[in-house]
């Protein structure tokens, strides 16, 4: 059969302006839906590209076949004598073969194959189909198949079909030929629409290959070109200001890209007086409300200037900038007013207002949470710092949530903590207290910065651990589908901070947190909840250890001894992993010996060994155990987990010799029980380091 001719294919859905988030979501679906539809229909094709603007979703496919290939397929099935019974009726074998190949059993053909035996064959013939009707159906199905999660689709006119915004035109071409597509009251054609102001009206698209040229002539750029134009404009602004930096958070930048079709990068200014207001709320106001990008100087200080991206006639840049400066002035006036009014209220008064703010129905108000945080923060500081740290941590915990009822944070919610830090500094609180209030929500996500100082770390732990313990105490721990108070994220944050504070004991903090909840009148089984919380942290630690490349059996070995202090758990696990990598055979043999000893040992007999009953190999093992106990205790006391692993390694030779020379289960009861006590002593050397036996289990 001759090669099938090909043409390029264009499918553009034109709409009213779409919001940024659903636009990004839809363009990700569009290419996949079209490519999948072409493949399922049997239309061969080349590259699939997508293009989007606020008013259009488009896909361009190169080299689409003008027809599907004709299919002639022959499949051999079971032997004829198996496929049909004595009466000639098809058997289950024939029926199954026919169904598998999409034919009726009566259509199966019997004939002799090359080996001289008779078989049944399924012969399939599919005629070639022209591409145009396939493409029509594909386009209509794709428009209706796009999903809009978290956005309600709209209807327009008297139509019943829906889309995220009303569809206004469809341009669909197969080469120069229009692909017939109808959706609601819109019928496809060979025209697109340009920029609303600069390229108004319809613009003919001669072919898919010329589509992007036609758009550009009509002052419309695809998203990749818009990104390039905006980035180039920002780079020029930075260069002109000698090392300045334009802050372009990804979310806001992506939104700006999707707010324009012909971007022009401009610079505006706001009044000097607004620089006296904390730059965080100034920047959030500009980024969140107006989608302006703040400009920082070469020393990292916020300047009066900001970047705005216009979507209009560049010759009217001055008018555009003036209008945006008026808008930003009004917004920043509000921010300054909120800040100035908040400074008039004592922070302790803000704290008392928290009594009317519910933290969680069963856990009480935020004011009650603050009281619990004060106790916890003080304990953390006592373990990790000095008297000044305890005093500052307690004060910082008391004030940490005060800004939640401030006007600035009510308006700019993402600045909670940050604004509290400013208010504390303005009120004359110690520097450590103000910094701790500012930082105590950190880390907000994996990889985020930790609080800078010890006091900040104390308050951050107190805040996150109180939440975690509280949710377990009321029987609402995180599940696979629900974690409304972000307990998993809180646990990861606690672990990240505690890795820098090895002297702080997590088990003790859990006890303090649960005791505070109990004193508040919340009823729960303290022992069970403590066990559940510690198990939860053990699970988070294991997950972190796996991400750091530690073996599952090493993690299990360390976890078995009940260590939940993050710094110690991970240090032990890394030390054991490294020791085994350095001496794999030694630790494998030691693990096997330990597992054998632990299996034979009888804890009820104790560890008091009668040396008078010992032979030479037994005496050598006892001496090694005594030395091992001392070395392990010393190493663990110094946090030297590599040394502890080395001390365990010294037991390998004496235990091997013991099992070679000694019959443990001697018929003499006295000898047998004494040898079992010796094995108890041997296993006890390992008890505080890791369950070494786990290393011998099948991986």
C-alpha cells in the first residue's frame, strides 16, 4: 500500500479570559487528550505542541495522516480438533479465541497451516477511514473532556454545554481545510482573534504552520514567548539599576504570564513614606493584590520601585504606569494604616483577645494553646540553654500568637509571626524574643529554613508538638486522607529542629505536652497516647532515614531499641550503616551469632554467671562481654555511635569460638543455665545500641 499523505492539524478553542490556575491545568490536559485520541483512532502523527493565552487553548500536531491505515490481520488459534467438538460446535477454546480477537466464532476460518495440521484462524479486515470526521469527533470530545477541578464551569446564552469561560470561537484546520466542529452555539472556521485592543477582530489562519505568525501579527504571543519577553524586560531593569533584584515568586509570575497576551515590562514607584512599613506586608500587598514585582537594591533593601507588566499599547506606557501607581498608593495606605493602628495596642492585650479565637473545638482557644506552649518552650530551653533562654522562650511563646488578632495579619494572613516580630521589637522586647516570634512557624515545609536562634527553635517545637500531641489526645490523628492541622508537616519540622539540638529529649517533651492537655481538663489515656505519639515520630524518622539512603534493616535495627530522639536515631543508623559497609562479612556473621544467642537466651535466668563453671571459650566470651559493656557505655555516653559499633564488632571472635567449642543445651542443668546466663549477658551488650539480629533477616 502506498504511503498515506499527511497534513498539519490545528485546534484552537477561543474563550473569554480564563483564570490562570485552570488555564495551566487545561493546557496540561489538552495535548494529552488530543494525542491519545489520535493514537486510539489509528491516525499516525508527528510532534504534538500546545499554546495558550488568557483567551485561547490551542494544540498543533505535525504530519497527521489523511487516513487511517487499512488493516488486514490474521491470527492463528487452537487446533481445529480442539476448537470444535464432534458435532462441529465451537468449544470454549474457540469462543475465547474469537472474543479475544473481536470476531464471532462463526467467522473463524479452518485451514491447514505449514506444519500440515489444521487450525482455526481469526481474519480481521478494517477499512481505511478518512481523517476529517475523526478529527471532528476528536475536537468536540476534547472540548467537553477538559476538566476544571476547583472551578465551576459556566454556561452562556441559552446553551446547555459548559466551559470554564464562554467559548467564543473555534479555529480548526487540517492543512488548509476547515475541520467541522460545533460546540454550543459556536462553529469552527479558519479565523482566530487577536489582542482585544491592538489586534481586534478576526484574523485568517491560512494553515497550521502559519498560526503562530498570524497570532504575533495580531499582537498575541504564546506562553513560552511571553515568559521570555517578561524575563528579558526584568533582566534589563536589573542591569540598569546596577545589581538590583526583582522579586518574582513563581506563583505570581505564572499568573502574570497568564494575564497578558502582549506583555510590556514597565517600572512604577510608590511614596517614600511606605518604606517605613514592614517590607513583608508592602510586598505581599503588591504581589497578591496587584501582581506587581518589588525591586530590591544591590544590598537587598526594598526600593520605592516596582515592576508592572502591561497588556496594552506600549505607546501609552506612561498612562498605564500612572494608573497603577494610583492603585498601589491606595493599597499601601491601607497596609500602613493597619500597621500604625496595631502598634497602638499592647501585645499582652492582643494575647488576651486570643481567648475568643478557637484553635480547635476540643482543644480550646488559641489563648489556651499559648499557655501550653509556654510550658513546653520553657522545658525545651531548660534542656538546651540557660536561664536567660528559659525566660526568653517563655516570653516568646506567650506572645507568639498575639499578631493573629492584629489588623495587619487579618488582612495579610501569610505574615503571621512576621508581624508579631515587628510589634515585639517596637514594644522593646528582647531581640531573641522578637526573632523567635518571627521565626516560630518555621520550617513551613521540607527544606525550609529553621528558626535562626535557640529561643526561636524552642517556641517552634512547642507550637508544633502541642498541635501534634493535641490531635492524638482527642483521637483525631492524621490519616491517609485527612490531616487538617498538618500534623505530619509539624512532625517533620520538629525532627528537623531537634537534629540541631541533640541534648533535647523528645520523650520528655511529649510527656510535658500531654500533661498540659490533661491539666486543661481534656480526658485521654495518657500512656496509650504517649505510645501512639512516639510511634508516629518513629515512623517519620524511619521515612526520613529511607530518604537519606539508609537500609531498611538498619533502620529496623535502630528503631527496635526505642530511640526517638532524631539526632541520636539518625546518627546511630548512619554509624551502623557505615560500619556494616566497611566490614560487611563481620557484621553479617555477628548478626547471625546475635540472633542465635537471642533465640537461645532465657531472660528469666538473669545475667549472673558463675565463673567457676566456665571453660576457656566461655571465660573468653565473658571477658569480652565485660569489656564490651564498658566500651559501649562509654561510647554511647559520648555520643560516639561509631565507637559503639566498633565495640560490638570486637565480640565477633569470642562468640564464634563459643558456639564452636561449647554445647549450650548441656544435659547438666547447672551448666546449661549458666551458659544461657552468659548468652543473656552477651545479648545485653547489644541492647542499647541496636537489634543487630535484624541485620541477618532476609531483605
